[in-house]
């Protein structure tokens, strides 16, 4: 039910396009009888359908599902499957709801969600096992983490005052990436946790060559000109929609290290994570200063603006 409320079926893409769903014309049921479990099972069957005749089979399955739904339920299903469900139950609202329903701290739920990457899985753990089950989630090198996001401040002085110990660094107009490595195996994910490993071989090769055996890094990537200046943001993003590698090379700039050589660093102080980052990523670390004075922080901002002007 959690996945339905946030507008994303548990199965993700089920193989039926927007036109297929919109063109369904089925008389609605007179009375409500569908359960959440039955809808989930039907969508799972649609998603698993493959091979010759699969397109018509998906239509048949969806037709049968819609035939059991009332008019209001049909409208909900149609908007759910076309990505047009808008009822305000975004992830933040659902995280608070899960915490309330399971009577566990909201911070514990948010941390488990970051590590699991899936809200339904987080909800099941919270409701079935409480705080202990949520705290059992660990960083898994085979699974991307939900990205940690920034919050705005009115000014540099306000940000420094609010944060205390912090790092002030350049903000790059690139695309967010998360890289995972275990031995020679490397995976690259986007901000939305979509894997793009096959389309960015230059990033895979670079990460595979870093001086370590395992790691998880958070960062940005940019396409640069021959002079080393950033290309337009749209050109960087064009690589992320590609099915195959392109000639346009991407250059990574990392700002956090969450795991290094068998040790999870997620709960370590920023100072220690940055030390690990510089140890392993070297020249690929985003420029910045740890615990700067107000004057040093202002110098970082000035340098970043000057670099942007030159670009």
C-alpha cells in the first residue's frame, strides 16, 4: 500500500505503456471488491509477462483487473500506472506516517530508508520488527543508498552559524552519481538510483583504478571541453539517457566517502570521511575547506564564482 500511496507500483515499470493504460475501456464494477494484495499480484503478473504475444497478454490482464474495479478505483489505477497520481503523499509524508504507525523515531525510519533505498521494504521492517529491524539495515555495496540532500540558507554566514563544524566546497552544475566498487566490480548510479554502469565506461575504469579494494563514493560528474571547462548541463545529462557509451567523456568530482576497504563510514564524523575520501580519490575530490573561518569560507565562494565565470 505504501508504494501505491507514493504513486509508484512496487514492481516499477510493468511493461504497459501510457497509451495502453489510457486506452483501456472497461465497464466499472458496481461494488468495491478488490484488495491491495490482489492489485499487487495482478501488477506483478503483468510485469512478469514476456515473449511472443506478451503485449496482448498484458492488455488482457489489465482489462481483467480494471473490470473488477469501481469507477473511482479505475481512476486511481489509471493515474497510478501512468505516473499521474497526485494526492500529496510524498516520501517525506510517508516516512512520518510509517514512524507514527510503528511508534518508532522518525530519524530511525529515515536512516533505514536511506540504506534500503525502498520505502515499502522500510515500512515492512518498521511494522513487523520496530526500531530493532530498522537499525539492522546496513550499507550494502550491491545496493545504492538514497542520496543525502542539501538544504538552503539565506547567506554564507547563516549557514556557518547553523552548521558549526562543516566543509565549504564548490557547487558543481553536474549530475549526481554514486559509485560502488568491490574488487574489480563497479556500479554507477544516478540521483534516482538508476544504474548507468554500462553507459559510463570511463567512470567505471577510473573507479576500478583507485587505490582500494572496496568503496562507496558520492559525487558529481561533468562533461568537460578540451580546455577543461564544464560543458552545458544538458550535454552532461545526455549521457545519462543513452543506451550505449558516447564519445563525450565524463569527469567525476567526489565529495563523500561512505565505505572504504571493508569499513562503513556512514556514521563516522565528516572529518574522518573526508580524510578517507582524499586518501582514495585524490585529485577527483571537489575543491573545498574543512572547518573554515568566515574569511576562508568567503575565499572558497569567491574562487568558485571566479571559476564559473571563466567557464
